[in-house]
C-alpha cells in the first residue's frame, strides 16, 4: 500500500496541471508504483494467491490506461514510458 505522502509525491511528478489528480498519466504512475510494491511482496510470499490476483488486475488496468494514452497522446505516452521505465504496450 502506498502512503498518502508518497502518493502525493508521485502525482506531483507527472500531473499535467496543478489540480490534476486523475488523468491517465497520474493513474498509470500510481498503478506502476503499486505493481512494483506488490511484485516485491510476492517474491517473499510466493503462495499468496489472493495478492497475485490483485496484481494481475492492476497490470490489466494499467495496460488499458496505457493503450488509451497511446491513442490519445502519443508524445505524452512516450515521455511517461521513458520516465517510468516501462516498455511499449503490445
């Protein structure tokens, strides 16, 4: 789980304007951080299938947001991918 202050820091890094808290850029960034944390949890707790299911749901959600962003704003998509260190969507 991401703390409130850490989440605010992530939002400030990628927000498009000062009051942006729900754009695709922000949602992808937050999901990426949550996915990283959950993946490290699953490395320690390999049999935690409930968390694994949540992880798969988050990955699918992030993929859908990335597909949308790639279609609507290709330049922003490329910049966000570079910033987060993600690969191009399939």
